[in-house]
C-alpha cells in the first residue's frame, strides 16, 4: 500500500502537539506503509504501551530505541518523511 503523505503529515502535527489519540486514528489507515508503522510505534511510546510500540517498530523495520523519547522520534520521522519527497 502506498503511503498517504497528507495523512501522515497530519498525524505528525498531532504527535508534536501531544495528541496521540488523534494521531493513532490517522496512522491506523496506512498500516502497510513503513513510515506510518513508525508513527504508530511513536503513538504507543507516547501512550506508554512499549510492547505495542516495539511491535510497530518491527513492522516499520526499525530498531526500537534503547531510551524511547517521543520528541526525538517525531523529529526523526519528520526528517525521514521530508527526505522522501
């Protein structure tokens, strides 16, 4: 499935604002796209559900950070999305 960049950018805006619930609703629509899976993992870091976050990082084919920090991950995801234009 092709990534819907507009939706992922909206999800990133919500993540950056601390609104992981709305971001979660958005990223669930693109569960086959690696960047969306990464965003889904970040949602669960913010929620405090680290086992579920690890699952989504695995789906994104990304190493789970030793010290998961949502802000750092959001910035890295935004940079990755910008680099794929």
